[in-house]
């Protein structure tokens, strides 16, 4: 849903510099999430930790032309940009979304509370989305920034909206209330998080309830005396569904909760009729969350039969508890996001249920509980009582507060002032066959502890010339139209060159996209600080969460993976994930057929979890003119399919079909984007000639033997020397990527510029070469391939392609990077 920049300027009362006419569809506060620069408005938020203004120059280079800022000091260096100057950038964002909300007259559900907001939101989505197109907060977007970004996502198709609202201090909800303006309100519970910013739990409850001052109905647990009392004092005039397990006169009376081994059945009475449903969970929090959802579903007149059917199929919502395999037979429960008493209780309950079958020793690693507002002596007495009652065998406390109350804990115990102190101790390495719950406040960076205990030299080196890489990039760039974007392939460890350093170099040279094969490759790049857009070419269904967490963009090639991706995104609460649609035009490897496009359009338009960022296909034989007729046929098929897809959506969808050879041979088929692979690494796929050598594999001579005529070399005596010979051993073998077929004089390497044939079988970690006619000594350099011995020569001998030789280089080979 687009709005003209003039209208936005008026709404936020900005002073405008620049007159670039445009319409805005996307709001951006995080520079890493840029998708459609032409339609994006960037809000340069200034916080205690960061300042969005410092990213403006880079975002301008990447195509953004619209900024909301505190001043126009950068306007001169961004000549065709619009700067909307306001006194408060965050308030401007909130005012814009507040105005956007007023244009919709549909049911909106608002959810607040201390715990359970995201789960209730996602379960409501699962229950109600079969009938309605729903816009909901992505992930846990419930803050002063997250709420306006969520509300802005409402569009013409939205029939119902569900937003969560979180606060950390007094008077914050009065800002969020008009932005969400919910007709249906849910308050889940009231706990101790952020309590230091409130005078009392009552004040916090009243502040949260102010979200519902204009709501038609409020849903809450009527058995909670604090919430019930506060609702009674609000005098909002809204109807109430105060569900209860105790009060038989309640409009929603929960008559029975029957917990089994892996499910719970809840029986209820609602305005005179009886009903029941079963959920695939047994913890108390899930039961309570499901009852909130039940109340909403009944209020929205979903039939009891439909509710029961959908409740039974509820998926767990991925929150912060992750189970991972640890070192030394340990199992890890990772909850390194926050630590308060309520969430600790939930985590310990999860731990107890997780351990019912395995009966491992239970270890808890816990940090100080911050921002609770409670007296520390009372707080840590409650913590100790909870921990002691849950039969924790070993307790590891981190932080000055919890350490000062070490005497309260009954089990084996260890205390450290800081996370670093724990990491430097031998304690973590001594954990064996234990179930370990790692729970810490975010400031303690307990993710380092998880990394330390999670289950996860050599004279041969690969020299990588980054200057040559850039020269190859620019050689192909010069063949592109100015408007054509470029995707650089860094899959398979950047064709053996090492994905991280290559990706850093490409990012510095402003490529539009990087492409990896699998999600883990992309996640590694994100962890190392790569912020460029990343496509995952071969997404696996088990890696969807990794892609969501790391802002990776998957290729989608079938209805099956599309459905699984949508399901996973909805489970995670993720919205508007960019995907790249693959069309099969003749490769017959992966992809939708042209006939699939109408059905694909219908499915994409009926959901909000993903949207098509690009559509692409693969030429079968762009490197040879004997395939030109078929390439023409492929392009025509792709043109029809991609055009039909674009016509179904208002946002631009990038089209690309040219690979490296296609860039060179089909300039008229460049379209919006091209994919640069082998050419980036210095090999012209059309001629098999080297452009600029990027990778040089070299090693050194370990030892030289004088071998008499008639003796054999290596395993199985496959090579016999026919004269007295000097045989050198070099530390490279098939485990390093040296193909065994090169042995027994089938190929050669270079020693001091001279050809030295491989003799005998290639071993795992070493091989032998004949240096009889070469002046050389132990320690001399040996070139396996590089500037003087092209990798294409090895691929020719092996009867394969250069890709295979390059990508076979093992990760254990040390990589050395340099620039000319």
C-alpha cells in the first residue's frame, strides 16, 4: 500500500528538502533490511547505542532517495534525495503509522502482558487465518519502534490484524494505543520484567490496560486478582470475557483441564453450551495461552467444532528455548535472551519435561536477574526456592548479585562474577552427559557459553588474490547496462576461495546480491558481519529458522517447499520474507513449470509470509553456440512466465536468467539482474581461458629421497622408477582436494618453474613427485595450480570442468588473502 511522499510529509509535519516525486511502500529503520530502495523511506533513528544518520550515505549509494532525519546536513551530498526534517524521528514514525491505522475499518486484536504475547498472537493466526487475510506483528515487534512498523504492513487485502504491544516504563502505552487502536483486547498476565520502571505491579497492569481504553471487549484471566481488580477500576465500558477455572458464573468457565503424556484436553462452558478441545502441549503456560485464544475464537463466532479441529493442530511457536547437542554427551537448552522469575519457571518446567525419559543430570547456568524492581534478597530467595524445588543437580551462577546469595542454593554450585570468568575456567569443559539449561539476561552474552559447549598444521596454502577478483568483477560489470544488478556466487566456499573474505571484498565493491548454496553458508557470513542481501540457492526445510534469523532469502522451486516455507514463517511470526522464484525452462533440475504460474500466483496472493523478490531461470548451454536455438526457446518461455508473475503484483520483481556465459554472449537478455559465477574467479566459461587468476594452490617439499632404478613409489607399487631418481614428498593429498586420478604420471605440478610429474598413488595427506631433472631442495615451493599452471589444465587432464577442481579444495587448507 503506497503513499505519496507529499502526504507523508504533511502527516509527520516535516520540513522537506528535495523535490523527488515518489510513492512510499516500505518503511525502514534497520539498514541491513533494505529490499526496494525506490519505494523505501528510511527513518534515521538516534538511540543510546546507535545513530541512523551515519548510514544515510551508504543507503543513498544503495538506491534510497527518501529519508526522515533530524537535519538536512547531508542533502548536498545526496542531490536527488528527499530529506524530511523533523524534531523527533521516532515520533514521526509513530505518527505516520497512527494515521495509516485510521484508514482501516476492520477488526484489530491487541495483545499485551508480561509473557505469552507472541504465542497467543501466533496461535490466533493459526486459528483464524483459514477464513481471513491477517496482518500480524512479525516475530516480537512489540516495541515503540516495532509496533508502528507492524501496523504499516496493513494493506488493501487485510481483513483482520493482530498486534502485540510491550512496554518497559510508564506512559509508553499511551503512544502505542492510537497506533494499534484494538477493538479486541487481550492481557495475558503480569510479571516482574522491567518492574524497576514502575512503582508497583498494579501501576504496570493499569499502564498495560490503557491499550484497551477504546476497545469493544477485553479478554483476561478472571482468576488473576490483580488483573481483575485493575480491569474493574479502568471504567472503560468495554465488554469482558473474564475466563475462569473457579467461578462457574463466568461467561467462559473452564470446567476441566485433563493433562496426558503429550497433550491436554480443556473442557469449557460458554454462554450456556458445553465444548472441549485438545492441544498438543502439557505445560501450564500453553494451557493458559490456548484459553485466551479460545475466548477470541468464540467471540468471533468460530464454531466449537472448528476450534477443536484447529486447536489439535496448533504448532509450537519458536521462542527462545532451543535444544541443541553439546559436547561430551551433553544436551543444551538455550535461552540466552532474557532472565526473569516467570520465564525461569517456564524454562525449568520445560527442562523437567525434556528430562523425563533421559534422566540426565540437570545443570542450570543462570545470570543475574535484571530489571525486576524487586528487593534482591527477596528475589534471589524466590530464585533459590524455585531452583531447589526443581531438583537441579548443579548450579552455575554468573553475576555479582546472584553470587552474593550463593548460600541460598543447596546443590553443587559454582559462582562467577562475569561470563568471561566462566569461559576462562575449566568448568564448562568438565560438563559430561548433562542436561544444561543456559538462561541469562541479554547483557551477559550467554550465547558465548552456548558456542563454547555446543557440538561443532598444514604447509599447503591457497593464495587468494582479491585484487584479481575485483578486476574480474569489473570486467563483467563493464559489459552490463547501468541498470542491471549483479548477483555474485559465493557458494561452495566461494568456489574454494573462502566465502568470508570474498564476500567482504564484494560487499566493499557494492554488489547487489550474494548467493550461497545452503543456509549455513549464509549464516556464517552474517555472523562475520556481512550485511549484503544473500540468496540461498538450495534451501533445506530444516534450515528455515536459520534463514529467518539471518535475513537470508531462499530460492523457491516447488509448491511443496513453498508451503513448508510459508508454514515455517507463520510459525516463527515472520512476514514479508523475500523469496526468489525459480522457473524450469529446460534444465529439468528444479523449478516451477510455465503451466504452474497461475496456481503459483493464486497461492502467493493468499498469504503474507513471503513475497517474490525475483524470478529466474538457468540457461542450459549459454557457453556454446550449438545451443543458441535452445537458449532462445528457454528465454521465450522464461519471458512469458516471468511477465505473468510480474503482472500479478504491484511491487517490482527482478528478472534474471543470464549466468557468466550469458553475460558475455547474450547482452540483450540481461534483464534486471545477472548471476556471476565462474568468471568472477577468473575463468571464461566460453573459452576456458583464464582472465585474472584468483586462486593459487601451492605447497612445499617436505623431503627428497634418492630412489634406485626398479623401486616402486607409493601404495600398491603402481609406479616403478626406470632410472635412479630423486623423489620429493609434498604435504598435499586427496583429503586436501588433490584428485587421485592425477597420480601415476597422469599430471604434473611446478617446482621452480619446471614440470614435476606426480608419481605413485596420491595419498590422503601427501603425494610424491619426480624431481630428478629439477634443481630443488627440501622447503622449495611447489605450485599445484595458479598463475603458471592454470587450473583449466588440471580440469582438462581430469576430463572435468574447472568448477570441480576449485570447489574440491578442502577447508583444512590454509587460505592466505592478499591484494596487489
